[in-house]
């Protein structure tokens, strides 16, 4: 037996560049990814490409749809052989990106994680160019977590932290460079269990109405799509998640301000959320479904009109909906109450979103809750 056969190395031949299409079965995807026929479209934050290769260099072919600028530029984390990730900025019109060069000739792994969300733009992964040859991908975790939500679940603004100051100070607004799902509660919770995380989230979107009070592209509709803002449907024939966390209702509560009409409507919210729970249960019969809200609000909203104060509480509505499901025999639906952020202690991210410190607290509390559900 030759040394090459013992080590798993290829026969001793000069290395050459080999183009591997994104659809190759040896390329592994974690999270939602849509095969367009030309490439694989990545949209949600945290969507990950993993591959293993023998060689010494790697390049990426990518077509990006981001508009550019501070809020419209897509970013990826690139990690080679498990090293801390480096930041890759991508842009429309630039199809080729070097990922690694002059590595020791041998077996290497690459992980490419999309940091930015759908509102920034999609990225179409076309191919890997390997200076060597592609191998079978790394083993996958058998445990799968899915996180459904809005900007909080998308880890909006987690890359910066500020302690709020008295007016006229204003929180800095969104920049795509500072969106980092690895700092978000969902990613941290999944990592605590060694689970693969999938994110289905979109900033500003709600259950029955969005932050801007529109009613298109609601989260239950986004859940049905492989790529938001498209007609590409998601194929639910793959493995179901073991745990689904829904963190939604913040935008339903926050939409509008100051009039009776701006208060969220209980019947509309409950009807839409109830239908969503039914759909999730039909798709994933054995999954634990955890309903939560936060941490920018606990769901209470009040308005003062003509000297009279009126208020509603979306968080209480979630509690009612979970109780309703459990009374009907679905004991795998659960209510997790998330603490509201404390900006004076933990700071805030961009646009008053949870800071990385708050996300860590959210992850700790959620992980403790899930540990009781899943057991040792």
C-alpha cells in the first residue's frame, strides 16, 4: 500500500484548478438555500456553505444582488480549518473572490456563512474553484433548531453597542456590516446544544401586520418561501427541526403610534398566529414549538387619546394561544417569557435593537428553558 493511499491523499500529480458547481452533492448547506438552476441562492442570515477539499487554494464564484452602500452590502464570514472567521465583503459585478491560497497541501475545510439578511439582498453562489480536488463534506449534527422572527432573530445591529445618552442623542441606524448572526441569541442557543441553526427571519415583518403597517410579506408567508420576495417555494421534504423558536409580534405591537387605530388588534393577531401554529404542526409533527417575544418589548402597547389611556398586551395573547393549543392536546407547544432589554446596563445595538450582551442573556435564558424540555 502506498503512502498516498494510507493518508487519504490523491496520487502525486501537479495540482490544478477544478471548478465545482454549487449544486454538487459534496457541497453542504445549513439553513435555507435555493437551487436556481444556475447557482444556489442564499438569502437569510446564518445560511452556511460547508465543504472539504484536498489541495492548497480555494476561490469562490458568486453573483450578488445587494445594492451596495452602508445598508445594502452583503457580508460573509469565511473560516478555513476552523480558524476564527475573516470578513468577506461582496458586491454586484464582482464574480470571483479568493478564499485561501498557499495553504499546506492537504485536507482542508471551508465554511462560508452569510451574515446579512434578505433586506440587504440575495447572493447566488455559483461555484467553488479548488486548487486540488473536492472531498466529501464534514459530518452534520443530528440536532436541528429553527428560529423564526424579525430583526431581533436576524441579529440586526449586533456588531456595535452604545449606552443611550440623554436627548438629542439618537441611536445609530442600520449598517449591514454590523449584522452578525453569530452574536445573536439564536446562533448562541444552537451552539449550546451542538445543533444546526436555520434562520427564517426578516426585519420589520410581523404576524398579521408589519412595522410599516403593510400586510404583504408577513412572516407566515415568508416561512413558505425558499427566498423571500420571490416566488421560490421552500421544499419541506427534508428533515424536520427538533425545536422551532418563534420570536414574533414585536412589529405587530410597534406599528404606528399615538392613535387607537395603532393598537394591534387582538382578533387579527390571534387568528394569524393560530393559523401559523397549525401550519407548523402539520409540517413538523414532532417538533417542540417555543413561542416567545422580545427583548425590545414584552408586547405591551398603550396610547393616550383625548386624555384616556388604552393598552393591549401581545405577550398575553401569546400565552393565551399556547394555552389553547395545549388544552387541545398539543403538549409540544410552549411559552417562553423573554426579559425586556436593559439598555443602561447592557447597551443597545443599532436602531435600539438588542446589543450582543443582551443577546447573550437571551440565549442563556432560552437555553435553560430548552434544556428542561429536551433533557440531558
